[in-house]
C-alpha cells in the first residue's frame, strides 16, 4: 500500500500547535502571496506561449506554501511543477539550496497538490518550468532564509547581522541551532522584503554536475507513479470510449460483462461505458465481454485525412511577413522552387498508461493522478460531478513520461463520475490499447514551401504555409477561443517562421478542424515545422551548390541576439563534428538547426546502411539553453530528444483505417530501440545569463538533420515523416 | 485457487484466478509496485522479472506458472540498500533514469544479460534487450549494462580471492 498524506487544510500564518500536529511547519504567507500575485494576470494559456517570455503560471490565490521544515531538518519543497523525467526537481532543489543555505541532499522535492502548494495555472510544459521559476524559487527560498535568520535574531536577542545561515544551521558566534530548532522555538514570524539574490558568480551549486535527486528511488523500484497508487477499499475500472472516430454510443449489451467473475458493475454514461471490478484482471476481462454498438456518421480513411489536412483547406493566420515575399514569389514563375512536406499523426506512447484515483464524497473530492495540468483537471472534474472546485483536491505524482500526453484526456472526470455513482473510491486505468487509440495525437501536417534564389545563390524570397490541426488552443480557450484566434499559431504554428535573415519572408499557419482529438507533443509545432523548413533549406543549399552549413551561415548575419547565438553554435558544431573533413565511404551526413523558446540547437548527423537498413550512427548535438543549472540534466534532455527524434522520424506514425486508428499497441507503432542508439556527443554553450527551455528545443533539428543525411547517402529526398525508406 | 510461491525470498500464498497475469498479482495482491504495467502484450518489457532465474514479461505470464517457484522483482534484486546489485549500482553511477517508469524492466533484463554474457559488447546489449523506453535513456542504458558487467566481474574476483 502506497502511503498517502492526509491533506491538511492550511491556514494563514503559523502556529506552534500546527507544528506539533504535523511534525512540520508551513513557511509562507504574506510576502510570498504578494510576490506571486504579480503573475495573476499573466496566466492565460501560459503553458503554450512560445514566442514570448514564458510566465510560470504559478500564483498564490490562497495562502499556499512552498516549503516545510521537517523535524529532522530536511526541507520539503512542494513543487508546483511536476517531475516527468525532465529533471526539474533536481534543478529546483539546486536553486532552492543556493538561497536556503542548505545542502542539496537536505531538500526533498515532492509534487504539490492543488491545495497544499502554489497554484499552477499553466501546467508543466512548454519547456518553461526552470526558465519561468528561476528567479521565483530563489526569491522564495531567500525570503524563507531571512525569516529564519530574523527568528534566530529574536531568539538570541541580537541584531540580525550577527546571525549567519550555513548548511541548514543558524550561527551566532560559536553558538548554533538547526532550522528545525528555530521553527520549534518560534511563535511569531516576521516577513522580510524580498531579499537581494546571490550573484551568479557566487553560486555554489548552479552549474555543477548533479545526479538526479530522484535517482535512488527510480533505481530501487520505489518511485510511485499514479498507476501504482492505492487507497483503502479502492475498486478498479476500465472505460471503453468510442471505438470509431466520431462514434456515438448506440447500444450496450453488458450482460456477459456483468457476469464476469469479479465484475461489480457496468456503468453507462453519455458516450462511454465503464466496467468496475474488484481487481484489474476482472475489469479487463469485463471490458472484453462488452458488446457495444456505435453510430458512425462517417467512416474515415487515411486518404480523407490527407485530403483534409492540406494547404488551402484551412483558416489562415499570418505569422510572419517581412519585405515583399508575395510579390517576389509568383506561382507561375519557373524560378520559384516549390516543395511540399507531410508529417503523420503521432502518438505520445509514454510508458506509464494513465491511471486516476477518484474518491468523491458528499462535500469533497480527492483525485490522485499524474498530470501536467492540475488546473485543467480541476475544472473538468468540477464540471463532471457538479461540485465547486474549492471542494476538489488534485494530488499529483511522478509522471511515467509526459511529452504533452498528460495535458489532455485526463480520465479524471470519468473516474470522479464513477466514484460519485458508486460512493466508493475507484481507480480508472487505461490499457495500452486505449492509450494508443483514444489518446490525443500529434496532428498530421502539410507544408508548402516556396523560394526564389538570387544569382549568387542567396535567398531572395521565401514562404511557408503549414496546414495542421489544433495543438492547444481549444484546451486553453475552448472552441470559441479557437474561432477568435483563427488558428493555433501558438503551439501548432510554432517553428513555422524563418529565423534566417532573408530579405523577403512570410509564414502562415492554416487551421484544419480534424475529426480526431489532437494536441501537443514534444516540441509542439517545432517538430513538423522544423522538419519542413530545415529540409527545404537543405534543398535550397544544394540548388545553390553551397555547403548546407555555409548556406545557413550566409543567412545569419543580423545583430539579433538569437541569430548571433545560432551562428555561434553552428560554427562550433561545424568544427567539433568534423563536418569539413571528407565523410568516409558509405556515410551520409546531414545538418539542421532550430530555435525554440530562446534556446538554439543544431545537430550534425551521420547515417549508414547496415545490413540493408539505414541507421543513424553518429549524432553531434549542440545546444545553447542559456545558463545551465545542471549540465547532466541538460545532457539527459538532449539525449532524450535525440532518441525521440530518431524514433519519430524513422519509424513513428499512426493512420486511419475504416474509422479506427491503425496502431493499437507498440507492435503496430514501431519506435527506436537500443538497436537505434548512435554514438552521441552533446555540446553545451551558455549564450545567456538566464536559463531557457531544454526539454523540447533539442528535438528541433533532429528529423531534418537525419533526412538530410539520408539524402546525402542515397540521393533520395525525404519529404514525409516518418521517412519512406526502401 | 490458492497458489504458493516465493517472492524475493519470502513465501507467499495468494487466492486468485490461476490465469491472472503474474504482474497483477505481484503489484496488486502483494503490493510490490516496482514491476510496471506497460503494454499487456509482452512488447515493452516494463513488467520484466525473474522466475527461477529466467527472465519473463509478467504481464503475459499466468500466475499458475509461478507456482512453487522463486520470483525476483526489482525490489529483491539487491541484497540490501548498502550492497547494491551491480546493475543497480551501475544505474546509479551512470545516472540512467529520466521518468524512470521503464527502468525496473530494463534492469531486470540487464541483470539476466550479464549472467549470460559476462562481458557484453554494445552489439550484444542492443541485440538482447528489446525493452522500450520513451524518454531516450538508451545511450545510458548501454553504458550502464557494460559498467554493471565490469562491477560484477570485479566482485567475482574479490570473492574468489
């Protein structure tokens, strides 16, 4: 049985009684509230904002708290952002330790719940957690350190400047006491003004190599994910959603399911059917025994999707228009270089299927799950069970992979509804088939790129139009929001613009209303757009008889700081990867780069044909995410992006056949395995004093770099994802 | 039906449908949550564990086949927390996991591999472990398996001396 904390209704301020009761004390209150209040108006859709400074979305509408000092002098850090493998808990602990004056090992980071930590309206995503909380975490930590010092000064009755905080201890001359001791001895807390932060030059931890703070539990098998969690008297349920695209539940024959050994009840609601049982096996067997009929208005085929997701079919939003690209690029002109690109529907395929516990009582509901978006879940549950959101608590867990999957289709509303009907706690869990066929998908996309070159082989004008489905607008702003915005230029259109200093350039995104639920996937629009744009650039370089790297450098000359950083990393990568040395026989080389949320990344890739199969054999990857907090944490993310990039570009795609998705489990959705692991070198450059995102940007160059390398090897241009390899 | 076996050295008896996958018994009846459910079709390896020293994907192994046998899960791989199994030690040294969900399965597969092939090459590892990881820990897994093999060899040398 996994241990679950009893939620404690928190109060403003602190009291000795509360400490005794909880063996911990809440540090928080007025000053922190004030600080986070500043973000209040900036939270809308923050998780998806890609092209502006990403607000954290974290705010304190209640007097929430971040830290608790435990009796053993460890510090509990209740993170508003969730750990899904991206390593933020480690980085957060490093940042907090910096100002708290404690060892990193003294800090224990746990996912905050919707009632015991700072509210997070934006969710965990957009590669924004570290970047958006880089200052906040240190300010909260510094504030807490000052509160402890002030309390110690009062206790010893000396001026504040006589008190030092070091290694979790408060020192006055040769006397000392622990943070926990002063907490025990303090009745009245004083809150300071937000203190000045340490200068980067005096950082103790930031920039040093740290192993993950969640390493040991993850190695010992002790890390508890949502699907692992149990609460007493919990029942299990699986839900059958529509088996066909757009399917409406017509009839249910549940007699066989209900007589399955261990099945307790079959529940039909709106457009889904749940089988509730005393254990998982019975629930699964019961689901298999359901006989359901669906009304299907249209039986979709892949061809229908391809015809739908096509430039010209959607509502257009302009992303970029510099110079006069339209008048230079004339469709009937033979000078115009014109290419089209396509990407398939993609699945997140995270290893932990979604599992949600709901315990709904008359006046209180507790939801335990792994989500990237607590606030969205709360809203959805509130609606499903018609309960005010103030009575709903969402507890988060470690996420067995996120990649955007856990922004959507939470299962929480269904779980809450089932628990409400039964009057008992229930875990709704997804089987893998449900994850593959009824999740949210990376929308397919179609891209048209056109360009005219000058006589000297430089670009005179260029244009890009992308047609694709929604990635996040509907979730954040609803259908009406989508109508107002026109197209999802924030997420899906991300990366469609040109960073290069082309004199005439324009970019559009077209919104296609797809019949399949679509959403964000690692890198959002950067993944398909980066593929289309950077493959096209490679094609232009070949046309211009220019080395692909030199071609790009020629078009990166302005004083824009991002352009300068991009130029810098490309030059370093060119020299470090051996790009200018002749490639050995049988080796194809490709290059691509991408800018994503102020992080620039580039990759030089080598491919070879091994036993008749093309494989990526070497990747030299360079990333400039600004300030690096934990180099090994960044390295892990880059490695992850390299492998996911190889996987998605070489193999991954799901398709529509007879109204259903073709991939139902991993055997029908091939992914990269250990066999696909290339030799990898990761280079990090710190081109800014502030951190920017690192979870997604490194994937930007992967698909085009591999495709360009395949062209170099075989002469066959890859204009579709996944690649069409013979 | 009552089925008895040993798990991580401890004798247990469970009353269950004999066709129930061993995975669900281990996780839900015996509350050992380190063995993970990933696909239910023996495709991803997240549920890998050992039965009498052999590697199995427990989502597809009915519990009746564990009767009177010795089951080892990730929780029982190391003797104790201070004396880690070479695979878990190597996983620590190389800082392998990201989300961590697939890692127990990989470690169980790796523990079996280094018994079969005491000095595995990259190719041996690539060909013999077909588990799925989505975070992209593959390069570190390969490094860690080699490191684990070395640690195991040096332990062996020490105990021989």
